């Protein structure tokens, strides 16, 4: 689980790097962020994130459902 807005490396870059690493390429990544634009969501998913959750819509139940769906 990562945010987009972080020092030194944003969550998009982190996701890209993890998905290129054979140790982490199959680990599901969830981005939780305040960045609401369609372009940001598309960028996160294209980077390899399996889910993009807006903080304004965040609930612990929703997060748990997403995690359960991803690790099935």
C-alpha cells in the first residue's frame, strides 16, 4: 500500500520499480491518495497498481475488501 505524494520518489515511480523487480512483480499494490484526476488514476494503474483508492472515499472495510479481492 502506497501513497502518491511522498518525498524523493512518488508512488507511481515506486510502483513502476517494484513491478520491474522479479521479487515484487506479483505482489499486489494499492495506491491510496488524494489525487483524484482520471489522469492520475490511469497513471497509477498503468504503472502496475492493482487498485487506486481515493482518501476521500476511504473506509477500512473497503480497504479490507480490496485486499481480500487481490490476495483471494
